[in-house]
């Protein structure tokens, strides 16, 4: 049984509101908005049994945790720990971001572009690497805590930087991607550990904000490039039966159409300018349902985004695959990058065409005077590959990413396609279930 970890960022603080760098300075307190949002987090977590609860000792995170704790039913003891302290930026604390950017343009540029190489030289001459130090701090927290909660649910309330590093170290995202992982105030993230730290970990969701009344996280500013809303198609009958479908053109079932309608309702207020889908019927139909709220947007289809070809596995259940190809299915689950589908594709082939298609879309819609937003509707394997690539992961990390039927993932390009993308949210499914957990069926690809 997996160990579920729910990670929450603290509510808005007085320094957040003024865009002042906080680091480990403990002067900032929650605003009224931050207090209200902490209560909303507690409401969103109702019904989930929490077995362990840890927080940062800094007052903005500790107060958020105390508010959540006071609203939970039979909560465990709240445990503040220095291992959840925020990134240490001693030379910049209590200054605005604008002030730091103006006073230290080279250092600030390094912080934004190459955070893993950014260092501060302290008064005693010590070289301090804030991100690398925080990354190590996160590893040490996981190594100590995860063995204590095997098969249970752990709740963590901390900060922007440490939350990023917790997520990154759990999955294996390299530290240079520090700014590619977004954490909004009072967001909810969910990780599923299959064993101890260092074993398989799945990102079930990243940066959920729907419980705050914010369906999609806000744009990063300044924002010059596109926002791409990556959507997985709705359920098919073969998904429901856990039958491998691959490039078999199986249509949506009734539940899949309902999921498409829910995704359409969820995205109805998004300012869509374009839409792209796989040329197969299930994502195409999902896209068309979403676009009923956006009749002025035409749908472009591309075969580069079609699902992985499972070859001779297609149409079969796992038991049938195991009977025909003994051991290969387990290898697919354990080391997917090593498997050549019989008379089908391997993961590298899917990776190459999916990434090429994604780059083409991002580049095409970067060339505009104002930022544009669009949907890209594709498949489980395609979406997993794209998200892995954007996070600096590799084909062997394929199973680290979850994509539910009808789920929405949000990717921004603040500097356009030539700049680093920001994963604003991964696998939002709140519009499908009404809760923070992904309860979509875990059927075959």
C-alpha cells in the first residue's frame, strides 16, 4: 500500500503581500486572506485520515498548520521541525524582489536562470548555495520520516522553496528545475510513495488551488509566452475494463463524455485562443466537448500526439498479455524505458515524437504580441512523457506522473518557447470528483 503525502504551502503572509523576500526571517505573519485560505485547506481535507502532521517552525507556516489542525477530525500531534524551514537567503531577506534585482542584477539573474549554481558569499567568507542546501535538507527529511509512515497518510505544511525541493527530491527532478515547479499560497500537492525514499514516487497532483476558489493558478509575471492546458481524454470502455487500447481508435463511453463536459465547465472561463488534439477520436471528442464553451476556437489535430502503439498488446487485458508474453508486462511496470512493444513502439519513440509536437505547439503560439492560452488534448502516455520532459526527467520516470481521464495540467512559458516552462499545476481532477484526490479509474493506457 502506498504512503500518501499531502504537502501544503502556508497562507499569504504580510511579506508575500508586499513581495518581500522572507527566507528564514520570522517577522512575517499571515494576512486575513492567508488565515481564510488555511481554513479552506482544512475544509478540503475533511474525510481524509491524517496519520502524521509536520510543519515548519516559522510562524507563517506553523500558524497555517495550527489552523488546519484545529479543523481536522481526530488529528495527530502537530510536529514542527527545522527540516521544513524555508530556503536560507540571508543577504536578501527583508528586501523586495525588485530591490534585489536592481542592487544585484548578476546574482539575481543567476538565481532565476541557474538556481542550482547560485551562491551567496557570507560575511565570514563562507560560500552558501541556497538551493543545493535546501535540496539536501529535503532529502534528509524524507529519509528520516517516510519509513515511519509506511502505508499511511502524512500531512506537511511548509514553504514555497522547501515544498519544491520535497517534490523534486521525491521524484528525482534535478535542482536546476527549481523555478519550474510552482507553489501558490495554501496550495495542495499529493505524492504517493511506493516504498521508502529512493523508491518509486508518483506525483498525483501539483499545486491544486480549486479549493481556494481559483480553478487555475494565476499567470507568472511578466508573462510573454503561451499558457498550455494539457488535458487527458475522457474515459473509454477499454479504460474502464483495463484493456490496452494504444492506437486502437476507441471512442469515449458515457462516463468519458461526462468527464469531457466537466472539463469543459471547469475551463469555460479560461480565455482560450487555440486548441490542438491528437487525431484519434477519444481526445478529439473530448476537445470538441470542451470547445462547446468556446465556439470561436477551431480545433487542430495532429497524428504526432496519438497514443503509444502497444502492438500485439492492444485489445488485451493484463492477464492475457502475461499469458502471451510472460514477464514483459512486469518489465513495463518496473523499467518502462527498456520495453519494446511487440510489433509496436518503445517509450523513446513516443518521447521523441511527443516532445517534438509539444515544441512545435509552444513555438507556434509564442509568436504573438500578447500571451495566448490553448488546450492540448492527448493521451495518458503522451501526457506523461511531456510532463516528464518539462520537469527534466527521463523515460525511466514515466510512472512518476499521474494523468487521470479528464485531468488538466497547466504549463506556462513566461519567456516564450525559448525560455524555461513553469509547471503551474499537474493533474487537476477536482472538477471530476469534487475532492482533492484523483479518483479516476486507473485503467490501461
